[in-house]
């Protein structure tokens, strides 16, 4: 029986070898990320994407000059996408699905090139079942695209080092440029690329973990100089964006704290969206690195150098955000794939299945909400339904707070075809070149003549009028009373009516 089982396993593996190595991981990633794609409503960051993507290119340029330069190229890409396919929740997230699908396929190819086919296959399959792959593959933000471009750029680097030509180096330069435009912090990957190129120049590609034909010193010199020539235009292209983003950091990242040592220990759980799966990935990846020896140089440096560089910077300036490092996950999966390739295929598949099962609670939770923590969802759609069910002609709406990363106004407006008049707005987000609208400095005057107001407040409040601060709260309390209150997760909606003696 044992011999028959081994023969069956060998035959099955032989059949699988005839399938392109990228196909199973890509199909599995596509299936997983499409599952429940529209279940969780857009969360605050995705609402910012929707707001930006639905603006004109001119207004997008103004936005980039005010607060969100680092994400500007992604917003421009999404502007073209939404113009074609629309701005539904699923439509906004499909680019991320496709990017993660391509990333899984490219990862499998990279693993096959650097190590062997089994390594690439198991690396791609493991990547597909990670909760983080679903989380960022179902989000209308640039992290999935950055992940895809990071793997693509690394694959093109390996190709150029193996068989140098200007065409290959040009392709590499284009991929790195796209990576920098989509996600500036992902350019820390260049530190790993530089290390591999320099080692290939000093000791040869084989010593650097890149299989390549034997060549002399002249050819090694050409490799390093062609890499420099490929990277310099990228630096020149991305530098203005970097300068502008740096100037906006205090506004864009005012919610981020300086990095601490315990942030490093929490990182695997952050990027994989599961502490259990993150720990499993780190452990198996360490085994793979030990097995590969010098061939581990590229994937190990592609994981460690971006992490260490961002952490070092994050101890001085507020930059440390775990999701900014999602692009290193495929390289950790490549190392893990090398460990899995060393055991029998059934045992390796068991590890992949276990990773999927361990991550199942997190997979389920992230399809309920993308908010963090997941125990604190914000039900924009529920609040919008309350307003839609009771709205009358002439109604107004007021948000508190307005200058909030919750984007209360965007959340309600996204879910309403005909929202009430935002009575306090004097200049909307697009005209202001910002993510927030400007409000009337004298709310009492702007509220004059309004008899019904829908008040939307963040959090749960039994006395919603008392929760509104400043002159806005004073004006509402002076002229309105609470007719009815609805509580929705993360939000309070109140219908205010004008006082009889007003």
C-alpha cells in the first residue's frame, strides 16, 4: 500500500509539473480574494480613495499639492479605472484583487528561478491563503499593487543579472519606477537589490544566490553600472514626489507614533493580519533560509532591509505603519516555500492548509469590516439607510466632527444617491484641494431657515446634541431639539427639529 501511495503521489506531482508553476497560486489567490469581496463596506481609507478617484485630474493635482502627494499616482490610476467600470465597492477593489493574483503568480516564478519549481509553487500557495493577502487584496488602496510591483521588479532584476541586456534593465527600471510612484516606502526594497548587485559584482552572481553563466570581471562591471543607470532615472522621477510627501508628513501621518521595539515583534501579525499565521510564517521562513544558504540572500534581504530601514526611520520620525511593509510578505513566503519544498508534497500541502485554517477566523472577520480594531466597526451604510428612510425635501445634514479621519461625510454621501444638503459647507473637498470640506465659521447664520437637520456623530451618544463641541454645538442647541436618535456601530444619527419658539 505504501508503494502504491508513493507511486500515486509521484504521478500526481508529475501531472502538476505539466501545469505552469504560476497558475495554481494565481487561481487560488483569485478565488480567495474574490470570496466576499463586497461583504465589508468601504472603510475610512477606501473612502478617501473614492473621494480622490472621482475628482477631475486638475482637482487631483490640487489634492496632491495639499495633503496626499504620496498616494497621488495611485489616485490618478483609480480615476481612470472608475471612469470605465464605476465606483461600486466591488469595482473599487477589483484592481487590488488582480494585483494580488498577479503577485502570487510572479512569486511562484521567482521561487522557481531562484530555487526550484516546488519552492515557487508552495511559496505561491502559502501566499494565497494568508489573511493579509485577502485583506489588502480586497482594499481599494495601493498596497496590493505595491506588492505585485515589488515581486515584478525583483523578478526582472534576477532576469537582468542572469542574462544582461539593455532591454531587461529597461524593464527593471520601469517596474521600480512604477513601484516608487505607487508606494514610496516600497523603494526601501532597492537596498536589497543593491546588496545583491554589489555582491554579484564583487564575487559573481552565483555567490550572490543568482544562477548565471560564468563570466569575467568586465561583464560583472557592466552589471553593476547598468543597475546604476537603471536606478538613477527612477530616483530623478520619484524625488519630487518624495520631497512633496515629506513636506506633508505632519498632516498625513499625524496619527502615527514613533516606532518601539515591540512594534517589530508585532509586525508579522500586522502584515499577515493574524498573529498565529504570522508566527507560523516566520518560523517556516527561518527554516527555509537555513536550507538555502547563500541562495537566501535575495529573499532574506528583501524582507529584513525594508523592515529595518523603516523601523530605524520610524524611531526618529513618525513613519512606522505595519501595512506599509506588506510588500515584503511574498519574499518571506518564498523562504517558507523553500522549507516546504524540502519535505514530501503531501506534508507541504498540509502546512499550507493549516496556515489557511489558522487564519480562517481572521479571514471571516476581515470580510465583516476593514476597520481596525475589528471590534470597532463603523456602519456608514446603516447610518445612511436611517437618513434615506426618513429624509424629506429641504432636510439638511451636519457632521461632528468634520475634521476627522473617519470621513463621516464621505461615508454617508457614498451610500446615498441624493444626500441631504450639507448645510454648513462653504467649500467642498475638491475645490479646497483637501480630504475635508471647509465649514461655515458662523453656524447659526448658515442654519437659519432650516427646520430639520440630520446630525451624524462618531461614537455612541445618548445625548447627541451635548456631544457637539464649539460654536457648531452652541448653534444646534440654541435652535434645535432632538426628535429621534438611532445608534449604529461606531455612529449616532439624530433627527433634529427646530424649536417651536425659534
